[in-house]
């Protein structure tokens, strides 16, 4: 299942490589490649049994929160739009996936350091419906440089996670 190209991108300086990285690390593509079925664009099935909901960006609200009576504005002050999100019905956990690509110095460096705050915001958002939260970065090889050692340690210290170049379906309990 090919992802549609993002014609708008992130910031004004987002480069084509960053857009390509985000498009080629698609959760739905990873699920389909491992034998899962996606129905209605969101519902994830294994062996004809619904096991989860794949809900990127605003669909996190439309497909998971709003049907459960959650109005984000009464809980958090700003709507968060994850690159990908997977609600695993079997372990009652929402896995938030943020994809970060870098190939030169830039603002992504500081964005990685916000994982603790963003996880806290998602935990507030999902606490009324007792859904656990895991926050995960999908990074490209740029972040394997030694200058990111402290940043990667900090991500772990905040009980967040990171993986390189792929979506960790095992971590999503799939």
C-alpha cells in the first residue's frame, strides 16, 4: 500500500528527504507487510479479529477519542497531531509514533527533548478512558552520531523510546 506524498510538509525548511522518510515509514504499510489487514483505512485485523486502530494526525481524535466521549480541549490546551498512532485493543495501549529525519543541523535536535512533555500531555488526554500511553520516536541514521548520545539517554530517562529507520511492531505488541 503506497503512501500518498505529503505536498505540504512540516516547516518551511522541510526538505524532500525528510518528507520521503516520513512517507516510507508508514505504520499501515508495516502492518500490511506483516500480514495484518486494514479495513476502512483505520481498523487493524489479524486473522479476521479486530486488534487495533491505526489513527495518524487528526484521526487520533476522530477514530479513538471522540467516539469515547473525549473532547481534547477540556483536558489539554493544544491539539497534538502524531505522525502515526496505534491503539492496541489487546493491551489497552496507545502507541504514539513521531518520525524525525535530519541530515544537517536543525530544529529537530531540540524537538527530541520534548518527549517527556508530550508523553505527559498524551497521558492526560487518555487517562479519562484508562488507556496507557507509549511515546516512540522513529529516527534516521543521523541520530546515531555520538553528539546525540545524551539526547537518546534523555529520551529513555523520560520513559520514551526510539528506534532507527523502522516501525517496531514487536514493541507495539504485534
